[in-house]
């Protein structure tokens, strides 16, 4: 069971039955909601579920939407190769939910818009809206291609499932229930598929723990192998994964997903109240943490089982994404149905993500590209939405073929969201948090952020960073006892045919990567961690947007350059000063389009505390003096003051025998030095 067997089991009939059952249930949900909602003919009901969903199903759907097969297959492989510090994504998730709940959700829910990018026209201009819509469509189709192709390829090579049969079946089932049942079908199938994903993870984890003799040996093996690398706080932006790259860069990536991505926004604005919408985000956070914990621990189990015989180095698998399916067939091959359960878990991740993408693509196309330019009835728009679901389903299946050129699935997906999602996050941030931003600034910022993100992203693909920055951990094959020929024969029949351009691409990459041809930026700008692609795009978009808004605003501003000569080098120090006169250059923006203080929970919490403190202070100020004794049991008065409180007259001689003699240094009678005695 430790990788030294000559071959692993293959898929059985029971496994195919389990896998087919998952597809059948998903399709049945679409048929059910098509029947239930047959009397609702508007596109709004089809795309937003009638805005009457509750927090729990929406929260589970939010979790499943972007916890795809990439999570099931690539996260454990990431832990196996680079360590468990991707667990810091848990902090990114928490910060993402707070920011989304406090900043983005209130504005989108108040506007009750179907397409997120409709906001860009309300706040800025139609050109900004159209550019944002096009970028989202490109981003989503590329992402969906990776999500469909990756599990199909991995499972094809390990289990023998037909590659394109798996790709087409995934796409067809998604397209079917999206077209039939709309958003409600998508949400409830996500709930079912999330349960399948968790069950698949648990089946592998439990079996691995039993084989290894418990949880502690798994943790001990991971520690000895350097996989528990949670203490890496290197601040260098060139390092692939550290505490800072994952928490800071990961937060930007996930805010661009949960804060502004149509697939997620479309879900929580479909809740029946803003309270349900906020609650769905925080319940979803628990789901994200659970899936992350399962995927990280599955990676630790993977290393514990194969710590002495790495299947990848031994060429038992051709890609790291195949390691989890290989482990499943190795450990669970003798248990009919369990390999099928894990395959169903991987494809459930794909189904949930692809269905979310198809629904979001149909929504933005109807709202942003069709409605503003046509006068179609609601019934015709509903049928158009269903037709677009079919079209995008076919297109996503076709785009799956390009995913083979993108390398590692996890890094490819995050790079896509960073390069395109970062600038989009920047322009939405401008609109919601910066009332002074105008349409010229927004459009300039979006284009600038996209150009810079593409520059660094393409540069990183052409000139990959050195191993010193990515720091893959050591793997060994010393414990393997199978022959080299066996390992080659095991995968040779399953390896897909590479495109004809592959050899040319490899030669070009070798040429570009030679030390003599690497440009100066290859080891600095292009070597930046892929997790920082999103912050770079966001910060560029916001900075350029504010600067252009400043220069093109209603009031004039001026800037001057100061040249400073130091150590024979010329530096340009730009000093920017804005003149504020009666509101300065702020734009006149409708308040509902920007974040208001009343929108945030923090404001209401502050008001609650302030009101409580004010009430206590007012109650104490109105308290009668005669009630002080009753309200303060610890404030016991001396006897002579007690008598004075009752009678209203102060007599210092009263109670002297109980409370002690009067201080001899003072007199309790009229000041007369002849009657006072002083100690000598």
C-alpha cells in the first residue's frame, strides 16, 4: 500500500454505478425545479431564484461554487509537494467574508441588480460596464475549461475512464440542469454535490489513517518530512508560498471572487433579506474551513503513505494532479464503490463550479449585452437565458481542450483570477469606496490594471521563477521495489497525445529560459509570487483611477515634479496636491451607489455601545443624593457623616468614641491658638 505494488486496481462496475448515480441525482434536481417553477416566466426568476432563498442552502452553494475538482485533486498534491502552509488560506477566507459582508454585499443587495456589472454603468459609464462584462466572460470561460479538463485527465490516466467521455458528460449534465431549473436548481445541486465532496474526502482520509496506524503517525511523518511548514514568515514577494503571500495575496484573490464575481454575488443577492445574505456568507466560511482542512489533511495522508516511494518521481503518474486518484485506487481499490465515491466527489466539484459559471454567464449576457439594446418581453428573455445556458455549456466543453496548456491546475486557476479579477476588484472598489472617482478614472484604472497584470502574468509564464523561490520539498523513491519498465507500462497507455506544437513550445521555452537570454526583470518583476497578481492589478487600478479622476475632476489640481540629485543618480519625486474648495473635486454621486456608514455592522455595533454607555451615564446623573448609601454597599460612611446625612447637621464630636479621637494636630472648635495643643 505504500507505492511498492506493481499495479493498482481499476474501476469496477460498482464504481461506475456510484458515479452515474451522482450524475442522475444532479439532473433530477434540474427536472424537479423546472416542474415546480413552470409558471414563472420572467428572466429574473430564472436567474435569481425569485430572491426568496434562505441562508443555509445559499451558504452551502457558495462553498461548493469555487471548491471545485481543483480543490479535491490539486490541494492535496500541493501539500504533498510544497507543504501544508496553504492552510493559511483559512485566514484569507475569514478576512474575505468580513470585507464582502461589510463593503460589497450592502451595496449590491440594496440595488437589487441581476448583473454585478450593471453597477459599473450606474456608477460610471456604459463603456466601463461593457469592458467589465467582457473580461468576466473571458475569465469564466478560461476557468471553466480548467475545471472540466483537469479531473477528467487525472481520472482518465489513473482509472482508465474515457477522457472526452468524462468531459462531455460533465458539461452535458451541468448544461441540462442549469437550463431546466435555473438558479434554484444550481443552488440545490450544489448542496448535494458538497456533501458528495466531503464524503469522498473522508473515505480517503479514514482509510489512510487506518493504514498508517492513526492520526498521530500521519502528523509525525508530515513533520519529519518538512510538510508542516507553518513558520515561514519570509516577507519577500518573490517567494511562492509564505504566510504573507497566502494571507495578503490570497485575500485579494478571494475578495475578487466573493465580493464582485457574478457567480457568487448572484447567490447572496437572491436571499430574501440582507440578514440572510450576510448569514449565508458566514455559514459558508465554516464550509470553506471544513473543505480546506480536509484537503490539507488528505495531502498529509498522501505524503505519509508515499513518503518512501514517490509515485510521481517513479513515473507511476505523469502529473501531480494524478496523485490523489492514484492513492484512492491504491488504498480503496479492494472496496467496491469507494473509488467511485471519490471520482463522484471530484466531478461533483466540477459540476458545482461549471453550473455556477454557466448560470453567471447567462445572467451577465442577458443583463449587460441583450436587455440594454433590445425590447424583448420577460418570457422571451427567459427563453433567451435558457438558450444561452446551452450555448455557454457547449463553449465551456470546447474550451476544456485548452486547459492542457496551462500547467498546474491550482496555480493556473489562481493566476486567471489574479490577472483578470484584480483589476475588476480595483474598479468596483473605486466606485463603492471613492466618491470622487469618475468614469474617466474608472476606465483608465481598469485598462491600466489589466495591462500591468497581463505583463507580470505572461512574463511569469515565459520566465518561470527559480526553484529557490518555489522551494519544492524533497521526495524519494528509495522504498520502491517495482521495476522501471513496469512503471512506464502502467501509464504509457493512458497518456494523452500532446499537440503537435508541444515540442516547438518546449524548444522555445528552453531557449527563453537559458541563463544568457533571461532579461533583467526575469528574476525580479516576473518572479513575483502568482498570488500577488491580484493585488498588483487592484492597486494599479485604484491608483491610476484616483489620479485620473483627480486630474479630470470638477476642480483644478496641480502637480509638480521635484528633481533631486543624489549620488550621481536622478530621482523623480512627484508631489501631488489637491485643492479642496467647497467640496473640492468630488463627484456628485447618488448615495445608494456608494458605501454608507449605516450599511456596516461595525457602525451599528458602535451605536449600540454608545447608546448603552449614554444610558448608564444618564441614569447615574439622575440618581438622588440620598440614595447613594442604598446603591453603593461598599461605600460605608463614618458614624458622624451618617448622622449628618440624617439630620443635615455636621458635629465632629459625635461618635468620637467609636471612630477614634480627633487628630491632635487639628482643632474641632473655632481657631484659637491658645486652646490648641500641639505635640512637641
